[in-house]
């Protein structure tokens, strides 16, 4: 048996069983082997007026000159069983994140992250998840996080991202690693509440957004995309730049205000059904002679760049 792997789980279970008794236990009575965690807890307690273990709902911790935020520090954090918001930064070593140690977690963020594996299967209340730069983590499973509304993944090596079960997801910011263009397989099929989608360095060549009827903002840069299917009729910004789109139909978007297709393969596009357009940018596209004449005749768009 792998004792090291089992200890964090047993620790979490024991703490959960003793929660009632720990509610009144003073934070000052706890000692930590991690100096980084000790400083973090002290600062959070002072800022939020925490005195008891059961009061701690927010922690923002990072490695410091006096100590690293490592695996041991993560396991010691599990003593704060009511923790709802966790912000980690500048981790000193690669770690494995076991979400079962934080059963009430709602908001998670990690900057310059050293997480190499992540188990979120015991975090059904998670609503906001952010990772900013992580070269170790290559997969994430959100199938047990049905309440997710915000997702930011920047500078990650993840190739396959399934968000098909995220019916409450409202905004997503996804950035692969340049120049690798990760994130090649994307599933937004059941993310019907999605309103805003930003993506950068995307390897997928096809994107199906036909079920995302609430989508009002789409911004994609540096991708391999050749084709996009959009089902929303409330789209206001349609921006796909430095990609490979060869044909775009915007007739179904009467609310469209900004159309930016810089650096694609478009020869012609009809804008007659878009009376609310304020900006059109078609620079660096092989526009046909017919398209150039058509653009010169348009009077209802404030600014056209080509």
C-alpha cells in the first residue's frame, strides 16, 4: 500500500469527523511545519479577523523567502475544513492537489502553479476555477463540478477539455501554450448558459457552439480554426484573429456590433443583415474584388478596416 498517498485522505476524513469539536479551537493553537503556510494563515487571520479554525473560509498563500508552498503545506491546509476560497501562488515544487481535503471549496485560483495532478471529484460546490500558467498539468476533469460558472485556464498544456456538462458556465478564458497551440478537443455542447468565450493559442480546427444560445462575446486569437458553428442570435462581438477561417456567415446575428476577422482566409462576407455593426476589421484577408466594392458601398458601419 502507498502510505504517502493514503495519509492525506485519512487526514481529511479524521478532520471532517472532528469538525464540531474544532469549531472553537483557536488558530493560534496550530503549529505548521511549512513557514509559507504559517505566514499565510497569520496574515489571513489578521485581515479577516479569524480567531477559530471553523471561521477560516478564505486563504491566499504563496511561497516566500522563508518557506516554500509544497505538498506538506497543502495537506496541513486541510485543517481548515470550512475553506471556501483558496488562492495559491508561486509554488516551490510540483504537488498533487486532492480536492477531498477541501470539501466546501467554491473558488480556486493558482498563479505560477506547480500542480501536476488534480482531483476535483469531491468539490460539487466549486463555482470559479482559475489557473494562470502551469506547465505540469495536462488534464482536468470537471464532470463532478456541475455548478461551475467561471473558468480561466491560461498557459496550460491541456489538450482535451470536456465542458459538456457545465450547464451553468457563463464565462471561459482558455489559453494554450505558445507556440504549441494546445486545447485541440473542446466540448461546449451543454454549456447553454455560456455568455463570454475568450481563447488564445488553440489547436482545434473546428468549434461547435450551436447549443450556446446565450453567447454574446466570442474572441479567439492565434488558432488553427477553419470553421465555427454558432447558434446564438444575441452575439454582439465576433472576433477570430490570426486563424484559418475561409467562410463566415453572420446573417443570423442581428445584434452584432463588432466583427473582427483579422488574418484569416476570407474572400467575401455579407453584412446586409447586421444593421447594428459599429466596427468591421477584415485586414490581412484575400478579399475579392467584389468584396472590396461591396465594402466601399456600406454606409451603416461606423468604422471599416480592410
